[in-house]
């Protein structure tokens, strides 16, 4: 049996969990095993039903009363307990921030290997796995030698898709937690931002070192507002203190996936590119015809962004009028 | 407040990452090296906590002898001690790395006392295993939270007390409050790391780097090869030069329906 650990928020199976089940269906088939799922912290009907839509035949629910919010220690401990008592043939989660953390916690407890952010896995005596390095700029083929392979699939490495709908059996899982497992439980939650966020914006107007100053971003702000989008930036810009890190696109920033990414004065270093490559379309504005961003873009304008961007703003206003 | 920061030396590639002919490693022949960005912020975060509460920062790395450069860089921005666990090459698997770091930390603490806080990067920039810090914390029996972009220490930061940490989630953040001694995996965005001053640079040349030999059993994950993902090559359509291109740009925006 392949056991898929499901992430959920407010009674909804998050996209990462749907991806894990989608990835898990293919993997379970390769293993010749059943697909089962685990819910930690809540066994609400809506979650069980959603897991069934994505092909889970059985859902194990571990919801000890004292576990009122996320805790890496408690979640990791529960996954480790499931490995020991349910004896799955492998355990999979999605490589979200939480998914990787929970699997690492479980692996540490089991003193077992854990392979993060897999793109492809071939079961066998030793498993053969292709995984992400450098945030997606490089791939690594590894062998995994383990009693129970523990792995995550890379976030957004598969598009989630419902499978043969199941009406899953629900099995209560009796997890034992001690006080030390609850030390890292979330104490408080703060809501900060409403409206379009960078990961979900339909248009992102990105600026790099070529923008020249913090004030220079005023024009990109104006363009982004006109197009219902958000401003993004490169790490050069955050390091210079021109924009907050929350605007940074890339390996150590945000991964964006807009309809169009307009990248002005950005060279397109590989660590920036991996955060931008899920954009459906890319338009580069750069003085350098050979810049990586220009070479990889769908469209480009060669020129000084301080002339090009204001001209675009005028033209957008004219057509909207 | 005594803080340990674990850092990793990684190559700093530009437009492309090349792999050696045998696929065993990144071809770093023409590349500079740096500290993983998450860990640069971890060092800065530790230095700021010590500036607020007094105490000292130690940096620890496992890697080839050249990793001394990253320890000295950390010293140039405020770390007091550097420890290098020297190993050949760069291919240690996460279990092995964690075991060797745990042994090193136990040794340092036996000599110089317990760290109130240990910081790791959330994941290394190159291998991205998302687990070394978690494994070390578990082996030391300390609470650990990943994904941290804000840290505060209660009281004077040392001995008993708590660490309050913030983790960004979509549209807000989670707050954790954990007892010391604690371990955190931090992310870029925690702060804006300072640049070394001339004085810092000079001082960093003089600090003593303790060197330990790395020993630990191999874990269950082993590298076969590294390779670049396949990429769709697309022809770039040049819409024009300078301000004249604006009309063509807005035509594109119109076609995509984002106007
Ligand atoms: C481990 C690691 C992780 C990293 N993570 C990230 C990350 O998450 N995100 C990220 O962005 N970077 C990241 N980086 C940094 C990355 O390698 C680059 O240094 C950075 O992206 C460069 O930013 P830039 O393109 O703004 O600057 P530059 O590379 O300096 O490029 C500036 C560009 O602007 C153009 N230009 C200049 N003036 C004008 C003008 N007037 N009009 C039009 N064009 C102009 C130039 O031709 C050039 O192409 C990371 C690096 C490392 C080592």
C-alpha cells in the first residue's frame, strides 16, 4: 500500500494534497499497490470525500483532541507511528513547506532516508528517483535504499487531476502524542494580505537592477495597477533594499505563474528564472539583446526601460480611455 | 545568548549551471562560491540577536577545506568563532551530513556550553534536501521549526526562556513559541544581511577556525548523476526598440486579455 499524507486548511484539501494524490496514483500503479491516504488533525467529511475523488481507497484519520493546530513534531510523530503500525510499502507527501517538514520529521524519528522533491520514481529493491536540485535548475538521479521509502513530489511538478472516484473507508488511527510533540504547535495566526498575492497575480511587472533606484519602481507599480497585477523583483533589488523580500521572484523568493510576466531590467540569472518559468508568457524589456531573460522570453523590447515602460503606460491608458 | 549557525558553501552560477562531464557534480571551474542565501540571513539574524541580548555567534560548516572562506565571511559580519568539519567533495547525503554535524555540535557544546539557539537554512541552495536541520534537532532532542522569517528571544536570550518565530504562509504568517534551547530553519527575507566593514574583514582574517575530521555512516540516498532539465527552446519575437515598441506591447497584452 502507498500511503499519501494529505495537507489541508480550513476543511479544504489544499492543491498540494491533490497533486500528491495525482502523483501517488501513478506511483501506486507502478508499485502494483493500493492507494491509501492519511489525514492528520481533522477527518472532516469534505476532506475524505475529496481524497476519494482523487482515488484514495482508504483514508486513515489521526485527530487526537490535543492537536488543535499544525505542529511539525506532532505531525512527524504521527507519520512515523503510521509507518510502524500500518506498514505501508512507501509514504508520499507533496513537497510544500509543510510536506517536506513533516516527512523530514518522520524520517528523523525512524532514522530512515527521505528524498525531497521527486519528479519521477521507479520502485524496486532500491528505488530510482529523479529529484529537484537548485530549485529546479538541475535534476539529480538518486538511488534510495530503505525499508519504507519516504518521499515528497516537487510542488507543482504534476497538475492535479481527479481519478476514478472512490468512496473511501475511514479508519481511525490511534496516535499517541506526548507533551514534547506539542511544543511546536502553532501558537497564533496573523492574516496580513488581502487581494492578489504575488503567487496568484495574473500579471507580474518585475524589475531588476536595471530599474536603477527604489523610486524607479513607481512606474512598474503604475503599470501593475493598470493591469490588475503585482510588482515583482530580482534578488539584486532586494539586496539593494529597493523592494521588500516578499516581492522577490526566484529560487529563494516566490514562484510566480501569471498569464504574463513583464521583466524589465532583469538579466535572467538561473535562480531568478526558476521562479519565473511557470509564467504562461514572458515579455522582457532590456538594453541587452543577449540577456538570458531576452533569449528565453516570448517577446522582447530592446531599449531603456525608463523610456519603454512610460510609453507602455501611456498606450494602456489611451486604449482604456 | 549563544547561537550556532550552520552554513553551506555553494557555487554561484549565472545564467546556466553546467555539470561535469561525468555528471557527478556541478562544474564549478569558472564559478565563484558563496553561502546559501537562507544561511546568509541566518548569520545576520544571529548577529542581530547577539547585538540585542549580548552573547556570541559560532558558525559551523561541513564541506571541503575551501569552506573556510564562508566561515571567514561570517566572521567579517560579526561571528566570533568558526568550526569546519572537513570532508572530501560535496556529495554527502543528508543523513550522513546530519550525523556528522550532530557529533560536531555535541563536541562544541561539551567544551563551551550549550547553544541557546541553533539556526540552519531552510534548505541548501544546491542539494535542497529539506532535512539536515530537522535531523540534527531531533538527534539533539530539541524542538525545530522550518520556514522561519522572524525571530525574537525572551528575557536576555540565554538559559531558560522562549524563542518566538514567524513563518510566512500565503496571505499571512504563523507564530510559534518554543522553549530554549531551540533550532530553527530560516529563509531569506528574515532580514537584509549587512556587508562586511573594513574592520570586520581584517578581524575575520585573524579568527581561529577549529577543524574537525568528518566521520559518519552513509545514508540511504546516493547520487547517480546530475543533469539539466530539458527546456523548450523558443524563438524570441522582438517587438521593437525603445518607446516605439509600446503599441506592439499593448497589442500583446490585449491579445492575452489582461488589459
Ligand atoms: C543560491 C542563489 C540563490 C539566488 N536566488 C535568487 C532569487 O530567488 N531571485 C533572484 O532574482 N536572484 C537570485 N539569485 C541571484 C541571481 O544569481 C542574480 O544575481 C540576480 O537575479 C540578478 O538580478 P538582476 O537581473 O536584477 O541584475 P543583473 O544581473 O545585474 O541584471 C541587470 C539587467 O538589467 C539590464 N539593464 C540595465 N539597465 C537597463 C535599462 N536602463 N533598461 C533596460 N535594461 C537595463 C541589463 O542589461 C541586465 O540584463 C540567487 C543567487 C544564488 C547564488
